[in-house]
């Protein structure tokens, strides 16, 4: 069974009517990803499916708006990653890590606690002709990091405790987020702002399409 078939099997074990499809990102055409089908099931899920989704969050089947924006930002500014050892924290589908590798990073470590996210990231890396190292434990990654890249992790304020830990761990940190409107956490400072959307489109409100990029160095 191929990686794509295995991921499809896992997805349909959670939502039987869903499927995965390979798409090129509209705002970052250099990257292709295996994502939830654009005409994904939008009707009411049954109680069993709801329970499965709650027990198995499917973050990896979406390319979130902040991930697409940060990936495009890295491809436009390869000097941020060229020759560097980079960690993609909370990698999800792996879009930002793939972009870092395509932009010339020496090594990219994709870190996520979800084994399916790591499997999806490995597959998406292969589709795009790059290789990423995989890690399921931030603390277990040894050696210095030049840059940590983070997209769509601050949706839960319980994750804010990571902000100082990132700065302690790497010389630079890049964060993309569309969920926090009052972000004020020095030494992070806003360096860019772009509109985007999640793929497949979740018909999110305008505020969640407003992506801001922050740098700490």
C-alpha cells in the first residue's frame, strides 16, 4: 500500500465520505499537496463521525491560510533559510517545511505530535522532490537550530508558552498566524501581512483570512 493509499484509508476510517486529492496551491504554485477534496462533506456528520473527528483531529488534511502565506514568504525570501538548519513546528501537512527545503535550507526537521501529520508531511515532501527529517518530540531534537518556522499554532492560547521556548532554542523564529488579533509578545515583531484562505476553503470570516508574519531574532 502506498503512503497516499494509507493516508486515504485513515481519513475514510474517520469520515467515510471524504477523500484526498493532490492539488497545486493557488498562491504558491511551486508546491503540491495531498489535501481533503474541495467538495468535502459539508452536511451534518453523524454522532459516530463527530466522535471520530474529535478523537482524531484532521489538521493535516488542510493547508491553513497561515501555512500557505508563510510558505510563499519563504520562497520569496530564500535568504532566510538558505544553508540553515530549520524546524517546522506543528508541521501539519508540511507545507512550510517543504517550502523551506525548496528555498535551500540545509536541513528541515518537521515536528508534530500527530503521526498522521508526519506521514502526510513525508508524502508531501516526496511529491515536491525534497526530503524532510521527522520528529514527534520538540525536546528530543538534538543540536542547534538556526530557524524555527511556525504556522497556525496560536489558535489555542495554551500554546503561547511555546513563544519564549522557540526564542531560547533558535537564533530566529518566524510565526504566521491569523487567529490572534492582539499579538504583543516581544521580541516578536510583525514584518508582513497578507490575505489568504485555507485549502480546501472553509469559508472563514475575513479576520481569519488576515495573516500576519512575526519575526524574533
